[in-house]
C-alpha cells in the first residue's frame, strides 16, 4: 500500500539530530547508485535525481527551479519525491517535496557541522534569508543550542522578514564584518559570483556552502577554498558538476586531493585543531534524498504505530 506523507504532520514529528544519525548510518550501506539529469531553459532548471541503495530502496526526486517565481510571490522550487521498495520495486511512499528538501538540505549540512565545527561555536551567520536559511536556523539551533545567530541577505527587507520569524536573530548589513565575527558561516544563496572572500576568514571557523548547484554558481572565492580543509557530501555529485568546486579545480586553484573526504569516508570528518578552517560543500545528491525519505518514512510509520 502506497503511503502519502504530507508536510505539516510529518514535519512536527521529525528530529534534526536523529536525522543526522540516520544519514550517518545510511552511509554504512553499500554506496548508492546515483544519476542526476539537468534540463535548462534560460534561468529555469528541471532537476531529476535518482538513487538506489541496496538494503534501503530507491528514490526519484523531481525538482523545478524557476527563480522568477519570487517576483510573482510563488514558490521558486517545486517537485515531488517517490520512494520504491528495494525488494520488488513497488511504490511504497509519496512524500511532500518540500518536506524532504527541507530536512535533507539542512540535515546534510548539520551532519558535517556536528563533526567539523568547534563544539563551542557560539556565533552562527546565515547568509541568505530564504526558505533554506530558515531551515538552517532550526537545524543549527538543535546542535548548537547556546549559539547566537546573525542573518545577512542581499536585501534588507528579506533579512528583516527573516528576523520577524526569528526575533532572536540579529540582522547585519555588513557581510564582511559578519563573516569575520562568526564561528560558523552557513550560506544558502542563488549567487553565481562569490560572496564570501578568503581574506575575511578567521582561524577556527567552519564554512558551510549550500547554494551553488549549477556549474555556473559559486558562493565562495578561490581563497576560501585554499585556506580550508575541504569536505563534501559526495565527490561524485559535487566535484565535476557544481561550480563551487568544478571551476577552481579546472583552473588549478585547488587540486583534487584538496577534497579530503565525503560521507562514505565519514571517519575522516574530523577537526585537527581549534585553529584550522574547515569547509563543507553541500551538494545534496539523490542518495541523501533517499536516506532522508527513508528516515521520514520510518518516523511516519512509528507515528501510526505500524
């Protein structure tokens, strides 16, 4: 029987730390078969991401990204997620796209931050006041409950709207000053030109880059990468496909071995000193959609007592 899992009811029963534990365990299973297909028309994107993990199942996530929808007060991203049985290929669940995306995207970054950021991190900067930024506020608050938060956004109005939803968050108009003051910088923007500069970085910071998903997109300049120990969620889906790494690799600004590990080498996700700068590139591959969907499906079944 196919289960329909809606946003509001499922969102209320999920836990950020439990999700990161589930993502870690998912990487103990055989490596996922993953395939991404991108179609473009102008600034618009159709992204189909499929994953198959033996012992877990199959997932197909379709996402449409239409940036101009923001001007029409419509969601910029839409889509759906279907989950299939690993035993017989039957459709086992249809999940709300925004539910899976919210928990996968922020949970992906949070797993890395729990391993790489200093446990005593007190100042967290969120760059980008969109939907993902709001999820990041919730996720990072779960792992760093004593931290204070600052929001920076290209438009002051967007940052103020964010702060209205989260009154405890400070608004900054000065990105450089905000980066310099932060212990953790988590960025989720649609930028094609680097916003974060290496000259701003301070010893001991953790940099979390989420926004870039196309080959022409970047949030940080070469110097940020050169100053950091670099980690990714999946080398296959980040290094040759996303501009954040593809561009500096092609230019020789960094070498492939600068990327230390992905989640299939999770034991290497360690901070070696309080002074080193760590950087995580969140590519958000379909295997993470599958792992997140599996976690949500299990939590939903427990809610229903089945």
